[in-house]
C-alpha cells in the first residue's frame, strides 16, 4: 500500500450531472442502489464522462439497532438534460474546501484512508458536516483507486 497523503483546500467540481438521491436507506442496501444506478445508465445508453461519484452523508444509529444513511450517486453525462425524467439533473455541483486523500489498494483496506481523514480533522481542529465524497477512479480485480473528499465546515 502506498502512503496516504492528505491535501488541504481541494475543490471537487462536477458538470452536467445526473444524480440519484436515497434518504434513510439501510447500509446493507448501498451496493444494490449503486448497481441499480449503473444498470440504469447502461439501459438508457447514457454517454457519461468522468468517474462515478458517491456522497455518503453520514450514518444514523437508530434505537432499534439499525443503521441508515443518506446516499447520493452522481455521474457526468453528455446530453444530460434529456434524462431529467429518470434522474435529478444539475448543471454544476461544487464541493469546495475539502480535505482530500487518494487511496489505491484493496477495497477492504479503504477504512485506513477514512481514518486518515478523520485523524487529520481531529489533529487540525477542523469540523465537517459528516459528508464523504468518493470518486471511483479505477476498479481492478484485486484493488480499487479512489479519491476521497471530506468538506470542511466554515467556522
């Protein structure tokens, strides 16, 4: 595994965006929601550009022991406005003032990158709204390459 280098004040900008939003969904359904989204893109033969982007808006622990999250899926697409019946569309989405780390390794080791971000926030007395934006750069058989962005809440 390569060393995880944290970078400050990064900005993620997405243009011509198709998105799906899921509120209060069970954590164990995330893969299913992701697969449904990518299958819809294939079904409609949507010409996309750039990587798949997800935003996890934090986990909620319920009294009955269940875990839920708000989860968004984004992709940039040519002719994106023609898909407004199937997806929510945005001309531009910005995530300014983020702390960033690139991770390349086994999927099951990605928690180290999340921990590195959390530790950086703690050590630098920064606050966040809890969002984590994941940009899927590459997916190989035995490893994944992602960029993780965590917004800094302005004081």
